[in-house]
C-alpha cells in the first residue's frame, strides 16, 4: 500500500514478475477491494500464483515508527511481515515508510543471534560493475562494533549474491591510517583482526564509484546522504543532458540522434536498475523498494527478494555470524 | 609547490590570471630556481606584478599536520601564510596537503574571535545554480555548537559573495523533525533561535542538487564523503558517456556530433569550474585548490581569493560573528 504510487505500481510490477518467473508465487497484502479493482483491469492473470491477503490498515509515509508499532495491528506491512514469521511467505517486499518497516521487521521477525542492529544494504553502479553499500539509514548513530557487524553482514551477503571473496572497505575521509573519526578507526582495527573478512582498508567517496571495493561500510547517516546526493546528482546530470540538446537547432538535431543512447545510460545509472535495499540481520527476508520507484524499480526489488530466497540468505548469515560475531 | 602537478600547474595558471585581471599582483612562494626555470619557458611575463619568494622546504602530500607544524619552518605553505599574517599578501592559495594547510593556517593566522574551528567551504553546481557546502573535511567530529558556527559563517560568506538572504539548511537523513542524530537536532534548535540567519530547516542529499538551499551545513566527515562521492559519480558518468558513443559505428558517428556538447556539460559539472575551497573563520583569506586540479581549476581558486579580498570577507565575518556568536 506504500510508496508514492501504492498498488498502482505494485500490482503491474507483480504481474510482470509472475510472467518472467514461473516458480514465483506472490501474495498482495493490503486493502482487498482496491487490489481487486486494480487487478480486474488486467486480463489473463494466473490467480493460482497470486492471491490477495486483506489488511485493513495502512501506515502513512510520514508516520512515526513508534506509532506504527503500537497503533496499527492490521497494517498491510505488519500482516506481510507476520506471514514471513509464520512461514506463509519467504520474503516481504515493501515500498512503504522505511522507519516503520524497519521497526516492525525487528519487532515481528527479530534479529539473528549476535546482531545488535539490522542494516540496510543496496547495490550502487560503479565503473567496473556494482558495489554494495551499508548502512543506508537504519542506524544514524553507530559505534565501531556496529560498523564491524555491518561489514561482516555485508561480506556474507555479497558472497551469497555472487561476489567471490568480496573486498570489504570502510568509508572514510582519507586512505591513510590517521584519517577519520574514532568509530571508523576502531572499526578498522576490529576488521584487521577478522581473518575471514577480506578487509582492504579505507575507501573514499570517489573510490566507491571507481569500483575499488565490493562492499562499502558506513553509518546510516553517511550512507543515506551518499545515496540521496548521488540520486540527486544523477537526476541533475540527466536534466542537464536534456537541456544541452535543446540549446540550438543543430543541438536539437544531434539530440534526436543521441537520445536513444542517452536514455540507455540513464537507465543504467538510475537507482531503479539497482532498486531494492535488503534489511540484513533479521530472521527473515525483507526488501525495501524506493518510495519513488515506478513499476520497473519494484520489479527489481521483487527479483532481489527472489535471489535472497534462492540463496537462503538469513540462514547463511546465521551460520557465518555465529563464527564471526559470537 | 603542492598538489599533483606542483608549480607546473600553478605557474601557467598564475600567468593566465594576471593577464585577465590587471589589478592582480601575485607572489609565487616556493623553490626559486624551479619557479624561475618554469617561468623562463613563458614569454612576455610582466614581472612588475609577479615576484618569487623563496622557501626552501616543501610539505609532502602525505605528511602529518603535526610534522608539518613542528619540523618545517621554511615550508612554502608556511611562508605564504606568514606573508598574509604580516600584511605582505592579502590571501594565500595552495594546492598542497589539506590537513597541513589547515593546521598551519590556524597556527599562523589564528581564528576569528568566537570561532572554535575554521571550516572548509566550496561551491557545488545545482539544478538552479550553485550552493555552498561546509564543512568539507576540516572537522570530522562536530558538536551542535560547531554546526551552528559553520551555518553562521556560511551564511555571512555566501552573502558577501553575492547571494541575497541565503537560505541555510542542515544536511540530514530526512526532512521531518524526528530525523537525524543528536548533533543535527540540537544544531537545528540553535539555528531556529538565530533570527539573523535565514534557516530553512533540514535538507536531504537530493535536495542539495535540486537547489533547495544556498548554504548546506554538515560535519566534515559527511561533507567530505558527499563531495568526493559526487566527484566520483560525475567522473563515472563522463566515462560512461564516452563509452556509449563507442559501442557501434552509428553510435560513433552520433558521438562525433555530440561530443562538443557533452564536453561543455562535463566542464559545467566538473569540480574544476567550482574549484577553490575557502577556509572560513580565520584572521586572513586562505583558499585550498583541489590537489588534482589542473591549470584551469587553479585559476578558479585564484579568482575565488580575489573575490574574497574584494569583499573583505574576514572583516565582514568578524563583524557579523560578534553579533551572532559572542
């Protein structure tokens, strides 16, 4: 029910994913009459793999997590998470209120043993492919111990998602040992001891986009600022490119020829292509889709959930974390 | 003597600035034989407005600020700052070691009354023009009081540099009151009390690039990460655009037509166009040029210094800070 477009985006994205993956089964959790109405506009829906679970309440995008926790037992988000807890679903994907989703996920699913705080992780495009960044905003104040846990979780998750011996780096304001704040320095010394992690040291903001690491770790304040400023810059560049080809008649003509190419670039760089942030460290799979993501972005989030189910990510994390954290 | 290209970049940039501004006089501080040698390659140099000040030592780009402070009394950076302190120069521009430049600036020039810590401020391009961001890395651990001081200094500086009633915002992970860490929340409440500042509240990373504020305030850790990740992303986009037009023969042909346009875009977005970070809060003008900046970037830094001299920025800051801080 959440996100900027609600079920108007989620329903068509779900149908597209069902069409591309014959093993997928989806439950749409939310206000049944609305969901049925939107579904009725589509023909040929295979209802054997798609069912609707009614939930009477909706958590608003501006609602405080504490309100969402206490006041709405029948919120769609909560009902979906309870389905994961009870084994009636393997993963929950939501475009709703991030803070509420995290609070409810912790409350309903609980964290894995040894994990103090779950983290949000997403993939960013880099020069050489992509890199996983965490935390993206679930934890705005982090100690060294939390950064260490994020690094461990990010490394295990990246490996499960196909990266061999992921290079793990701590985001910092310089590459030298003396740079950084206390938390980062202490986290680095913890990571240097952890032999099972391929810790490559500090990375700067530009190194991330140069593809120097597979997993980049920072606190949620920094990660959120990095992610959103990158989105803003990418949007600005896209707008400037459009403007560039409108400056003069010759520019317009070149623009007509170049636009299909530039459109494909925008596609590559847009967050939509990488949409879907994993909540790591929970006893279950939860994927947060960007609130502003359209149909294609939500499909990416569902695919991310499928990949984590296939790799049994929480189980793998559980096993590795026992060695590394406890 | 500093930066990736040393005097090989600084000398031609200086000559270009002297040619464009007949009121400018420059002193090149560093190893005189090397500087003379590079100068001798250029013809028609007006030595009445350009003189060389010999300094025998150089601070390395990786040297610790504490070493630079203690061990090198005749470092070019230090000699240049002493010229500003003694009134023999109105501003110091350097492409050298940032930490050393900041430490020496504080030691040689001292801070303005009421300022605990100087801050680094630079302009970033936005959708609607540009915005000033501070701190960029001088202070990796900041309390609310420091953020408040940065906001005051940024506001006064932006006004002096031509922005009418600058909109000042605090960088945060959300626009709502409940978002953020303790320092940011406390700084916001201090700024709401300061009537002389046009404080517009929190801003997110994407809002910065949408041009929602004229001055954006954050701690040096966050500011540095934002700046460098933006540089990295801009470089990556430029590279992808080049790659895009090499994919096929038709793409190459379109590329030949589009490249002049795209080059101008790159120019607009490249940090070089906005190069030159001001050290605010000192009893003198110090501009840090990006270590990787080439000739054109260093020219921007010299121009920034000229503008601050014209506006008598430290004096203006001094007057306003007395009202706002003391």
